[in-house]
């Protein structure tokens, strides 16, 4: 029988996000977890990442593999978020 737990988090400040991420990483050991993330730094340690575009899988791989695709969608999104976060001070 399949047992599923669901967790939803939204609009966390940086400290709360860190604490939640740390707790989730402990809970996720030896489990299959599907994460929907808008803040891409939260999935950096995922075994595999599927990037969806217009309802289809556009890219698939590890964080490092996806970041190595020069014109990749995932890389562009990460760079956009990183640049945006660096300008907020």
C-alpha cells in the first residue's frame, strides 16, 4: 500500500526556509519525493530534476548537468534568480 505525506510551504523568509529545507532533507532519506519549486536553490541537492515548459519535460538531469547546458532553460532561470537576489539589498 502506498503511503504519501504532503507538505506545502510558501513565502518563507530566508531563515525559515533554511530550517524547513534542513528538516525535509532528513525526512527525505530513502524516499521518493516530488518537489515543486519556484526558488531553485531549494532543489540543488535533488538526485534528478525535471524542468517543465508548457506542460512538457524540457530538460532532465542533476543540478550540475542542467547548469552545464549553456543555453538551457534551467540555467537561465537559475541565473535570473541569482542576479535578482544579488540586486536586492
